[in-house]
């Protein structure tokens, strides 16, 4: 990854999700630790750790009652407190083959415990039963491209993500603190350092000599100081897993070859289960998209294969959380792929859009300009008001979109009315905006009950899959 060293004014992060939740519960007398744990759907040990921390910080007294300091914190916990008298150093990490960043600001890292002589190396985490073998995603180096460094808005967003949810989720742009006063500077300049980022791929043990039906990968930048933290905190990085499957298939295959003989909870060797699943996926692909296989690029085909895999996992009553995340993410990537290709083929058109709607003015001015243009577009084409979800998406950065919403807004602002693709996207704008809202990894930092409500049901998966088949058919034939 590209590593940027960032200097800012010193700042104090707000509390993470669980600290906030505990503090809020403690505002009402009588809430016991076990009651809070039950309501949040987490182990009581985690709540006791948080309560102990809050007592040490004098947010709670020895009896677990809110102190005056705790009452003040409860009112200000979502912001950043900036100290311009001191500086601090942090890090931003960027994938080397696409304009995307690790979604959090990294305050510190550790050198991994490995004897392999490859420098520089950044942070590693290991789980139980690990192997000393090191795998390198060297194929990603072959796909490296020249990328722009993170701008101030990007860095502020990463800091806010980290501050509000303690590295466990996304934030809205309506956060109380915009990062004003951070005085951000890249050191020594905006040239990144290329580093190997180390983490652990593993199969989770589910019983004696039985393991999960699919491999997982740990978040490389979550620092765990105790075994209790290791056991209680969810540290799997589903986004990174999908990235490796897409961009480093040889590394994944090498890993599977070594561990393919483990027995899964379905009482089947992983290699056999994987081969069987791949056969079913290919049969579904040929049945639903085979007629178009020669007309779509390899990247789009890979997204379609992974969407089919996720849908099949619903039928097998597998890990619904993981299946939902994978389905949503790859579904969004299909449409991002279509709009990225349009962007690549029309550079002048998008340069004009950027000049018109992403000026150096305040962000609210840019947002209002984009909203006005989108309202005018719907009035002209449909003689109706623009969807509220589309107007809300106008806050997205269209110069460097980081999500499907941004690509949709930028695409609409080209106002290329006679383009068949434009008319196709406009025709399906409602469901495409709905898809852009689908959660991918946003359940992190939320309690068990909240997470379950955000996973797609089998009926929703079937609905979006049917739309995808219909869209691909129309897209290929325009």
C-alpha cells in the first residue's frame, strides 16, 4: 500500500460506539453491567472493561455513577477537540491499484513478528494456530497505477470515521466536527512510501477439529494489547477479504492449497467444498449471464461470479452476515464498473463537470449547485421532482468518487441526454440509488439487534438479482 505520513494539530478523539452506549446507559441509575451486555448483544467482559476504563478516566465514579466530567462528556462525545499548540503524526494508507483508502486514520503501527527479510514492513496481527509462512500479494504490484495523494477532505473524513466509531464503522457527513483547525500537512511531501502491510488470513475454529466454511482476514491496523481484547472484539476485515479475492486471486489460491484439507463445519474438506461450490456458481453464471459472457469484461464477470456465490450462501443458510456484505458490495461494484468505464471514455466531459460543480468554494455551495442541476434535470426529463435520495447524494465528492452514489451524481451531471446509457441509468435511477444505500461493512460498531436488521433478506437478494439480470441484458444491447 501507499503510506502517507500526516501531520496535524493534536486532537482528542470522541468515544467509540460501545463507550458511548455504556455512558448513556449509566445516566440512568440501576443499570447493571450484565443488563447492558444483554441489551447490546455483547459479552459482559467487554462491558466490564469499558466501565473500568471510564472509571479510570473519571467519567464514572467507583459505584458506576456518572460524574460531572461524565455528564459533560456525554454532551460532547461526538466531536473532536483540537489543540493547536501541539502537533501529532498519523498515517493514511492507500491501495496501490485503485483510488481507494483504508477507511480509517492510523495513529500508530507495529512492525510484524516475522523473520522474512522484506522491507519496509508495517503491522501484523496473528490469531491462534497460525503458521509462520508468509504470503505476498506480489500480483498487486503489477497492477500499480499512479494515484493522487489524499486531499484534506479525505484525511478529515478518515479522522472522523476513526473518532466517531473507534475504527468500527462509517460516519455521516453531518458530524458535529468538520475537522476545522487540524492544519493538515503531508510529510515530508505528498510522495507516498510503498510498504508491505501485514495481517493474518485464517479459518475460525468452530469445534474440535472443525473450522468455518470460509476463510477470514484480520483488520491489519487494529492494535490489540490484551488477550481479552483479542477474544471480545470483532476484528475481521470483510472489505479487505473482498479486495484480496478480486486483486490477489493467486495469493488466495496459494493459501487455500495449504489449508484445503481442513474439515469444515459441514463435515466436508474445504477444497472439496470449494470445488463443488465453484461448479454450481459457473452453472448459474452460464444460465443467467452466459449469453453475455463475451460482451462483458473480465472484471465485471468476476463481480457477477461473486454475487452468485453470495446468493447461493443464502440458500445454504450459511454465514448470512458475510453473504449480505459480499452481495451488497459486489452489486455496487457492478454499477460502479459501468460508470467508471463511461468516465474513462469521456475525460473531457467529466473535466467540465468537475470545473462546474467541484470548485474551490465551500462544500455547501457545491452541494447546492449540484442539487439545483439535478432538480432541473428531473424537471426537464420527467416533469417531476428529483428523488430526495439523489439530492442527498449531492454532498458526495464527484471529482474523486469513493462510492456508487458519487459516480451516479457525476454521471447525471454530464447531462448527456442522447446517450443511450444515460437514458438507461436515468430509467433505473430509483433502484440504483436504493442499491447505493445498501450497507457493505457498516454494521461494525453496532449492536447485534441493529446488525440483523441491516442484513439483506433472501427476498431482497432475489429482487436485486432479478434486476441485475434485466439491467445487464439492457446494458449489453444499447
